[in-house]
């Protein structure tokens, strides 16, 4: 844990530190790539479960395109649903 120092808080909040932005959300390109590679619940569900987002907490696919689904995942990761979720997703 980074603690509650100013540096740690900036990193946790995804703010700028030393001129570098610490990303917590997914970029548009990342969302597009994930939507292409994991474009349905059968492929995306196990991936998300493997990084710590249980199926019961995953967005529903009902009425969503693959990109919309991954934007919802991005929102959850930004909100802290999985500790270090973005990093863990790309490890």
C-alpha cells in the first residue's frame, strides 16, 4: 500500500506526479483491443475473474456491445473494484 502521503494519494487518485500521469482507467485503444480479443462473456468473464473481479461483480452483457462492456470494466477499475486492476489486467 502506498500509504496516505501526498505522493501515495496522487498515485492512488491517478493524478499527475513529477509530470507523469498515472493511469487508472483504460484508454480507448485498450478498450478496442480488449473488445476484439475478449468480445463475449465466455472469454471476458474468466479473464476478469483471474484478476480479481468475480463474475457476480462484472458488468452484464445484456444490451451492451463489447466496447461498451469494456468501458464499464474501465469504470469499475477506476473506481477501485480491483486493487491494481488495470496493471493486473495487462500482466
